[in-house]
C-alpha cells in the first residue's frame, strides 16, 4: 500500500465485488484502521467473520483496534471476562507470564 490507502480501499472493494473472501474483508479492515476509521475497520472484521467464522485474524483484529479494547474480546469469549477486566492488559499485548512457561521437548 505504501500510504496510498484510498487506492487500496478502492482495489479491495473491487476485489470483494468480484469474489468476497474473509481475507479481503480483513485486509480492507486493516486499511481502514491505518486511515483511523476504526468503526469501518471493525465492520469489515465482522463481515470477514460472516464469510468464514473459522478464520481467526478478524477476531484478533477487533480486539487490537484501539476503540474496541478488551470489551470486544470479553463478548466473544465470556469465560475470559473477569480475567481480562482485572488485568492491566491493553489491546494487542500479552502478559509476560504467557510467554515465560518452559517449553516441553517433543517426544
């Protein structure tokens, strides 16, 4: 894209007119995010989920966009609500304890 976001939006929308895919909706969402259009970015993620509920990227992206925060994740994964809301995590970050567990060698 190299900064030509308006052209990228146009091309993604043309692509989606021809062949809608979850990936294209997600990429369009990223482009809207880069433009600061968070609501539009989230809407594209939701469209991606409608096209392919098994494609994980849009779920992650909704939680990572600044205005959506942890609340979007807690709605999707209710069991995490209490843990996320009590943590000091910000969207797009992970607690260190998630990553410092020892890795077991393969059998």
